[in-house]
């Protein structure tokens, strides 16, 4: 009986791991355009773009999470797809205060959206 229970648990873990891999593989890569700014300013100050580059850098250096505020007002939380996970500020800090084009897998849960950034670059200014 104990062997059956152990085998059943192992089979369940394999099925769960497979489901997680399939759902991650099914997540499409999307492109997001918007500003990199401090998450607190995006919410508490309702900013549509950063006050300044230095302001976004100061907030990030103080420990605040940088996010991408898309042109349509959606806030994308940058996440890692690794376990254990890691903060994404080092990837975003060079673009703090700038408008960017970021591509990656987007995940949604409840009213939040997160992006695993595969590529990010400053958006060319349009004249």
C-alpha cells in the first residue's frame, strides 16, 4: 500500500510539472511600449510618465520596484521565470525614466499583469 501511495504522489508531481511547463509554453510573447518608472509613483501619484530619470533611479536605489507603464495605462510588473526568483530592477535600471519597447511572456492573474522580459530597448523618439 505504501508503494502505491508513493507512486501515486510521484505520478501527481509529474502531471503537475507537465501542466506548468505546458501553460508556460502556451504563453505568447508580446511587445509592450511604455515608460519605466517607480511602481509607487504609478499608483499613488497616478503618473502617466516619470517625473524625471533621476527620480525613477532614486526610487529604485531606495528599493522600490520599477515597472513598465504601458501607453494604455496598464502596469506590467517585471518578473523572473526562474526559481528561486530574482528582482528585475537591475534589468530595468538602465532604462529608468525612459520610454521602452519590451518583449516577453505576459502573465495575468486577477487584475495584475507581469512580464518576463526577453528583450528591452529604449524606444526611438518620433519627431
